[in-house]
């Protein structure tokens, strides 16, 4: 572990908490933030934007250029970002969201570093159809035009592996713990605690942290928020997990299924709609206390599930997780309490009435994943799509004949199948926008084609003597 890189924030002499200054910038006041930067010796500002695959990129500016950064005058070469633009139209602008300003709690107190999430724009502040953050904002605006505000929380599971001397992953887990295991204070446990402290310092409201089912697998849960804030927080979450893991000599991965024969990592997404400050998914007088608007929202998720999968489960490895026997959903169904279908309704009612969409995994682009889920739910509401009755049977134990008898659909078996479903779905195309839709489909077709043509070690072991 290199304490100089990422010491535990609670023990670091330069440590500050979001709560120490959060109220100062709550309104996104440009001048107040600039004054805060001066008072707290902020010398560098990371202007963060997200590519189509969900990876965070950044342009870092020094204090002398802060005003240009705040005023959306910082440009970058968009042709260098996969899925963005061609070389002849490469100039792009970063327009920061002042409400996302955060100061990193680590490092030199005389030269602090801060960050803001940005929307990508074309020159002259024209919209850019390839910005994932803007795509989510567009669907959120559509929901708002219908009177709805989406609240969401994600449970992004991850694995921690040991590293080689050169820092590369050696695919050996750091522990042999299981679900909720209480172990001695080993390396992973200390790292997880530092992750929690770091996240709290960056404004995430952490609710719980624990070991997951598989060896080396962990989960840290943070409080729900409006959709855009949740997507921004997910990006911050991944950054902190990866960096603190690295400081402990560990490799953190959000790959859905890194270990054969073990449970994979999901990103269960809890969601609800509010209207006039009330959770409209709840109806005390309805069956199960679930309002019609919630049932229709579920109907939309079910209808578009096979197309949604390409976005929420976007890599070849995603479909190694979505197989029977490892607590991941494969059936397009909904239920109360029952964790085997794609959608589960947790017990809580009233303000906490929500659905848990269990299909997504943490390799996805959080902005696009929330955009397509919300778009599907809104389509369900607009068209009053009936989700059918809840399925309270353990669907993992059903035979093929039983599945056919009740008309139970299943999720795509692989990325190629999912992309075909996405390509044929107009609701998903509208949610992503033409640019992202076309680039995403093209990139995923290429990824699937490369995978199909590759030869794996398993194949060599099985067939080399034929």
C-alpha cells in the first residue's frame, strides 16, 4: 500500500469533507465556488465527461484557467474519443454542471484538486447528440413534462484481486469470504472502509457496505437520488473504488463475471417516480399497495427488457452472468420478495415503494442505463401496458415445459442477440438519440463479431486433439 497516494481520509492531515463546504455551493453559484477554490487552495480542476462506453474522461485545468472552465470555454479533441465525432469536426466544448462541484479530500492541502461533471457540446454551445449525460437529461425532461421525477439507487458490486509486481491483475482474490461474512481486519476490509470514507467525503450518503457472495466480491450501497445525480455518483463511486484499491495493491473490477463457477456482479437498480413530492408508485387501497402507474411502468420494463439488455448488460461477459444457478435473473417477470425474476418489489411501502430491476450489471454506462429504463417505464405508463400477474414461484427451478406453459420469456442469451433487439426498438432508439444509438449499435456489433471469431483457451483444451 502507498499511503502517500491514498491514505485513509479520516487520518489524513489534509482531509476535508463535503459537508464542510457543501452548503456553500448548493445553489451552483459560480462566484461562490471560485471564492471557495481560492480559500481552500484548490489549484487544479478536473472537468469530467463520459464516453459512450461509460468511461470517465477529463481535461484538467490549473487555477489560472478556472474561469474559462466554469464558463464552458475549455475545448478538447472529440475525434480522439471513441463514438464521438470525425476528425474534420473534432472541436468540442465542456459545459460544467456547477452543482457537481466536489473537492477531493486527499493530497497536498496547498494544492487541492476539485472536479465537476460536464455536458459535451459542439462549438458555439450547440447540442451534441453523443453526450450520454445529455441523453439522460433529455429523458428526465420528458418525465418531468409528464409530471414525474425519477429517483434511483444502484448497487454496483465489484471484485478485488491481488496484483503482480508490475501492478497488473493476477486474478487471485484477496479473501475467501462469503455473503455478509465477518472476518479479521484483512486487506480488503480496510480498503472497503477507506472507500466508504472517501465516498462520504465526496458527498455520497453511504448506507451499508459488506462482503458479497463470491470470494473477493464486495458491495457498497449509497442513498437514492434523482436520476442524474445517481449517475454522476456512480461515476465517482467507481473512481474511488478503483483508486483506493490500487493504493492497497489491489485491482478493482466491475466486470460482471470474472470467475467461472462463482456469482457475478450485478447492478440492481431501485427506482420510483414522484409527483408533487409524493411517491406515486404507492396506493394504499390497491392490490399489494402498488399503484396502476407502477404496474404500467413495470409493464414497460418487461416489454422492452430484451432491448434494454444491450445497454444495461453491454459486454460479451455480461451474458456469462445471466445464466441459471448464480442468482442472476434470466426470466422477464416480476414478483414481490422473490429474487429470481427480473423485477422484484421490496417489502417497504409508502415513501419507500419501489421496484428493483435486477438485470443490469456494473459494466454499463450508468447514464444510458438509467435513460433506457426510464424511457421504457414511461412508455408503459403512456400505453398502460399490463405487466400481468406477479410470479412468486422460484423461476430458476422451472422446467422448459413449465416456462412454455406460462408463456415466460427469457432475456437474450448473448450480446449479439441483445443488440439485434435494441436495433429493432424505436423507444430505445428515441431514448438514446440517433448519434448514440448508431454508434452504440455499430460498436457492439463489432465487439460481438470479434468475440465470435476469437478462439478461447477452453476451445483449445477441448478440441486440440480432434
